[in-house]
């Protein structure tokens, strides 16, 4: 029996936990398409300083697909934030590994492959785009909030609803991520923050078209 192709779209902890559950089933061929607009915390600092893609969300997705225990790997690679370590303070091992690997190899995808091999990930994880872009939101009163960090942890009136979101600058989806969506049997729009994880992963040009026009997958939300 051929394996069912499952693609999880999203980001953050919600996608990681979803992937962790799916990997228990050997009849699933699992892929993940992860948002790339994180701008806060360790990922935001590394992104700004090294002009790289944010490593945190996609790193967690890779760890969650490892054949080893995700909680253990999360404790090693993600959760501990260094202290009394100079410039390394507030960062974690996973983010630093992906950033250094991408800088050394000159290719963010090589860094992802190296981490996947290291933890023996049981599936493929794709960045939704390879272009640097920021999430922007317009509130119902017309105010514009820029970057994922300020949308996710707002200083504005939480009573104001988000009217519209987009990426700035607009960016194209990564071809392999788009292909995974187009060939999936099931697409899971994963749990997590609606705008900053899920919607952010649907905005790069090509992803919505892949779902609406080119995919015959059953969509699960």
C-alpha cells in the first residue's frame, strides 16, 4: 500500500506538535511547509544581524519529525536560552546551528538538510519561501502594524480586529514547498497563531494557487 502524502502548513509550536503526532503512523509520508516571517526573539536578532531566514519555527518542525523524542530534543536545541555567554545570550543551540551552518555553507537549505540528517527526521520540512519578507497587518481603524513580533505580541488595543494582512515585500513561494502542496493527498492547516503562523505561511505567491487550482488534496483545518 502506498503511503498517503500529508502536508502540514503553518509554523510555531502548533505545527511542531501536529507533526510529532503524525510521525507515529508509518503509512504517512509527511512534509511540512513552514512560515518564514518570524521577527522576534532569537530568530529576529539573527535574521537582522546575518540577513538570514528566521531559524526558530522551521528548526522546531525538523526536531518534531525526528525518530528521537521531541521533548528531549526541544530541551537540548530550543528551550534553553544561554545566559552569561556574552553575545550568545538569549539564543539557543538550534538557532545558532542553523545560522552558522547557512553562513558557512552559503545556503539555508543545506543547513536544514544537515539538521534533518543529524536528528534523523522522518519527513521533509520546507521553508515556504527563500526570500526575506515581513508580515504586515492593517487594523480595522486603519492603523498599520509591521512585523510578526508586533502583531503576535501587540501593544495596540486588542479589541481592534485585524482587517487585512500581507507580506512586505511580496515574495514567491519556494518551488519544492509548492510542489509538496500540489502533490499532497491531505493538507493540514495546522494549529497555532492564526495570522502569524498559518496565514503567514499561505501568503507567498504560489501557495494559495497550489491549494486552490493545482491540488486535489482533502483540506483539514
